[in-house]
C-alpha cells in the first residue's frame, strides 16, 4: 500500500490567492477515483527554497493525501502536470510513501 501526498499551494507564482473551487475540484476528483481523501488545510505548511541559487522563496501549502493499493506512476505524473497548469505553478510536489496498516 502507498500513501500519496499532494502539496498544493494557496497562492500562484504571482502571489495571487487561488480560488477555493480549485481545491474543491481536486477533492472531488480524488474521492471519486480513490474512494477517500485526507486534507491538512487548517494550518498551512510553509515551504522555503532557493530560486536561482540566491533568492529565498516562501510558499504556503495544504496537503492532500490518499491511500492506494498500487502506485500508478504514469497516472500520477500526468495528474501532477495537470495540477501544475491549473494551479499556475512551475512545479508541484506529489510524493508517495510505502505504507503498512497496523
């Protein structure tokens, strides 16, 4: 089993707040495809990185996660590209972790 996490930004690359409808659509898509979803959206996570090796960039994100029996890498890669377009991002983090239910 795998835990797939999507780190979704609250703002686009121009620091414009993204509409709630984007997040609602992603929730609906993931629930329909995988049968459930967990979101961590009450306290946004802050991400920091260097852009161009010198300018510190900060982003606020929420985390959406689903549990899947099999990891469909191609589907997730294409979904990430689609989300990057919708959320107007240069790149988004979609990551998977092996999971063992106890």
